[in-house]
């Protein structure tokens, strides 16, 4: 089986200024620590082969002896596995994590805990009530039929198609399938586009439920790092995506270029055009998750990735999924797939093994909302902007040593801690009045122990309480653990 390899240039770039440290560590030890922290941060995924000693020595302008010594340290620590005549492959140490005091009480929240484990907003009550009232009035027209709509009711599909066209992507009603949320859409696409054992390229970090869907299907996620330091629209690595697709023969990619969950980054126009070219060149179907597309806070997103594929004459290489779950309300379980007609036909045939259609009532309510939703969305965006500012201010006050990536939109901050203690922090946080989702939930095989996602979807007072509680939990954790991880300067 072919093993995916990381290039010396990519590794050197991610290491950054790894030698600019204040201690007296020898160069080989500093390099080993730098690579190890990249593994913790998800920049160097598990299972990939590191560059040869000769290649990395050339890229870093070091002696081969230094590289050999660094790799030896990593092997001794359990971060590398090597075979004679083969490259060293990144691994996860088998050592169990150090215990955290009071872990037996960690799952019991204290008082009225602030839930920061969930990035979703409450429903816009009056608008949702009005939508369901309108749906109830429209329902009699459907009562004489069987009520099963495997593709979706024509009215909702027409509204969705029109919204794509307004964003510059010509779309017919026949290119739309209505689903029971975006997660349902992804499961249908996995069933049609991949077989168990196939590789699926994913952003790293990415949406946890998407990773679970890929695994449940029996496919294998292939992580390609998203780097917040690349800028609000430059965090993606086109060369890395192309290389991962070619080296693993991936049949599908699942990417979130529109206000990425969890970082909030938005892929720029050049990156979208390149992504469309990668899909064409590698013959890999790119599934673009646009569930956050309406939640721009600083600037609207560029045209859909599918529009660039359409311009290239390969519109079938990019499939788009969306939903009402993030922008409107998670309880309105309506999503959709935009694809070429042939794929919609295949999906319709496959869907009968899963369900027979999305409930008509929910489709009618969604159609009512989406037909005239701009004012409502503007209000939701204004609310999120205010709450993001509150969260950033509170983190600056309570946790000034934490580094926040601030994207152009979305619902959360992706926050880097000085030490890899995310799982332990999430475990004790309920004792301090806050619920957190640990960083490794957003990665593959234990990455992102130095990160935590902090949504700003709660009311300002809740965000203030939540940030203070996170700081209390972090301070308590520091007294229970020896937080002495060497720091990588990047």
C-alpha cells in the first residue's frame, strides 16, 4: 500500500522559526520538539512519511547528522516508526495520558453551566412560527397525494436553485435534491461516491460529525492541514490537496471553504479556482459544504467553488451541500444537494434504502423562509459580530496567552493554547461551569490537543461567564499537571 509522504519544503514551512528559542537545547532536540508539536497541532498527520534525512537537511540547511539525531529522538518518544529501507512514518505514542484529579466528577456540570460545546444559534422565534403557520396553510394542496417526495417539493427546489443563480451559479430545479439536513446529504453522497476502504480528503481540522460519517461508511479520512496563520482567506494548501489526492487515489474530498468550521476562514477566489482545477485534474469529486455560507461577518464570500468548475466545463466534479441548520435553526431539518442531473438521479435511487424523503411540512416552512430571508440573515450576522467581539475581549482579559484565529465569518474561534491539554481541559471544565468540545474531536487520530473551539453563539452575558469559567478550569488544570511542554515559536 502506498504511504502518503510530506515534502521537505512543506515541513520546513510549518516548522517556521523553530530555532528561535530562549533555551540552550541543541539543534537536534529543538527540531524534534518542533516536529512533535506539529503532530499535536495536526499539521503533520499521523500515518504520513516524513522527508528523507537528506531532503530535510537540504531544506533546513542543517547537517544530516542533526536530522538523524532528531528522528532518533522522535522514534524513542514513539512519534516515528521506521523500517529498514523505508521512510519514517508519523505515529502516536502509546503512553497513556497523565491522570487528572477529580476526573470522576468531571462530567457533572456545576450549576447553570454555559454550553460552549455547541456552535449553533437559538431559533429566530417569530420568523420560525410564521414559517410553520404558512406551511400549515399550504399543506392542504399536498394531502391528496402520498406525501413522499424523494427529491423534494418543486417549490423549495426552485427557491434553492434561484439562490444559487443569484450567487452566479446557473442552477436548474433538476440539479437540486432536498435532504433532511446537510449531514444526511453527506451520508447519501458517501454512499454513492465511495466504497468502504476508499480515501476521502478532508480539511484538518474539520467538522466532527463529517469525520464520523466518513468513518461509519468505512471510508478513510485523509487530512490536509488548514493553517489559520495563512490569513483569513489563505489557510488552505492547494499543493497539499493535490498531492494528497494523487498519493492516496482519493475518490472524494469533503471541504468547508465558506467560513470553515471551526476556524471561520474563507477560501479566496484564487484558491477556489485552483480547487476546481484540482478536482478536474485528479478526477476526484469535491463535496463543498456551504452550510455556513450566509454567515459572513466581515465580507461576503467569493462565488461558489462550483461556479469555477462550471466555467472550466467540469461542473460535475464539484458537488455542493447546504442547509438551514446553521444560518436559521438546527431544529428545521432541511438540507440540500446541488449536483449534475446524473448524480441527482443516482442519489434518488440510493435514497430509498435510507429514507423516502424529507417531511413536507418542514420543506414548506423552509421554502417560506428562504424566499425572503435577506433581512433575517442580516440580523443574525449583526448578532454574531457583536458576540464575537465580546468573546475576543473576554479571552484577551482572562487568557491573554491564548492565540485566536479570527476568520471572516462563521460561529466560532479556533484557539491555540500554550500546552497540549485540550482533552483534560474539556474533562474538568464542567466542574467550573462550562462545557467544551476538545480539539481532538475536530481532527484525525488525536491531533489538536493544543486547540479548543470556542463558539460565540450565546448571549453576551453567557459568553462572559463562559470565558471566565474556561480560565478558571485552565488555572485549575495547571495546578494538577506539569505544564512543561517545550514551545514552538512560529
